[in-house]
C-alpha cells in the first residue's frame, strides 16, 4: 500500500515578483512539476491526496482547470481525493473526471481498498471545523484524515491543535496550509510542491507514504522545477563588478536568487549593481542584487563621495576606468593625493 500526498500547489498563481515574460514561463514550469506528481502516482501509488489550495484562487483560469482535468484523467481508475482550502474554497463545480472526489463542507468518510479517507473542504476563505472532525472509526483499515488548516497559529484558517488531532486516532493526517514540509507523529504537511516566491525558498516536495503493518513510512520526493534562494556573498576579495558577476555564476547553481553582497571591498571600489545584474541575468533564470557591503574608505560614507560615486557609475565608461575613478576620487576626498 502506497499513496501520494500533496498540498498548496497554488497553480496559476501570478508570481508578481518576476518580470511578466518570466512569470509566464515559471507558471508553466510549476504545472510541469505538478505533472510529475501525477507520473509518480501513476507508477507507484494507490491514490492521490490533495489537502487544499490546489488552485491559487477559487475561480482559476479555464486553462489551468483544463490542465488539472487532463492530468487527473491520466490516472484512470486511481482515485484523487481533494479537500479544498482557503484559496480554492467551494465556489464552483470543476467538472473533474469520475476518479476525482471533492470533499464537501462537512466531514465525509469514504472507503477505498484498505483505506478510509475522511475529509472536509473550506466553504469560504476562512473556516473553523476542527471541532467537528470525527475520530477514526474503522480500526481494521488504514484511517486517513485529509484536511486544510493551521496548526501553528490561532488563525481564521481552521486553527487546530496537533495533539488533539493526534488523539482522534487517524493513522495518517494529510494536512495542507503550511508551505514547508513538517511532520509531527502521524501528522504531515508536505509543503508546496514548487516555490512561488522568496517566502518559499529551498527545495520543495510531495510525500509518498508507504503503509506497513498500519504504520506510515513517509518519504519526501523532490519536485521543484526551480528553487528560490536568498544568499549572502562576501565580495572582500574582489575589485571589479565583472569579477563578482563571474564568481556568482560559478558558485551557485541555476535558480531564482536574491543576492546580498557583504564584506569589505577594496578601497575605492564600489560594486556596480546594474552591471552585476546584467552579467548574471544570462546565467540565472532571475536574480536581484543588493549591496549590503561595508567599505574601507571613510570617504564613501561622505555625501560628496556618494554624489561622485553615483555620477561615475551612471556614466558610460568601462569597468576599469570606473574603478580607477572611484579609487582616486576616494583618495582625493581624504587628502591622500594632490589633484
């Protein structure tokens, strides 16, 4: 016995932190990574559980609904059990194929093979149904609870206490709402399947759960098509923006990045952020750079030096000339050379 568990897919989310043309590409890659969950279920699983926020909105685009419909059809007789969450709460019928079961807004228990699956969906963007979830009832089967909700804070998104959930006696609690993988006893958040912003950094997963003697053996299956990362990078050893750009491309794998430059650059050198971003944009899918470095030159904190530095970096001069101009400018402002 093996089933697949995913949640918080947020298909068709706008991805507003990316330029429009890259957001379009990224939305497609997130659909492709979802199709890999279907591939895995088709190859290995008895069923697929989706515990909320399959869609980013309760009125998803026709194209993404059609995509999901086609993916679910690929599973044939393998069932899909969906508990809708606060983003994709019950507001319309999706006309999914017959192998898809959408749980209603009150608890319902379905029997399939040696499983019982109890689920309930959000009827609106907020919900509070934790207190009406029934205990597991069929001890001779593997009892699963499939719901969306918040076990971390007392929010409006079906706030739940993990110990109370555990006391209900389910062999596996398939949760959604928290976008990071976490597990507490038999209670599992798979996290989102593919990041959608810098609040979802790092590799993402879905879960494959193998059942042995009524015990859940949980395995995280990587599913990210691209990974969001926030990284610090020490530029103390570099004296040109081209060198920094080249070092970033060499050190970090493909992905979507927010770089913070740190350390103490060579005296008189001020990194040209625009030049660095232009350099690395050919390598990374998308990246932004922020200068958080210190400086050896006291003059660099001087307003006059800042005006001078801004002028030099905005001028159409090459990197070496810019570097020398900033160096000699800093020295001149400190009175170290005659000009």
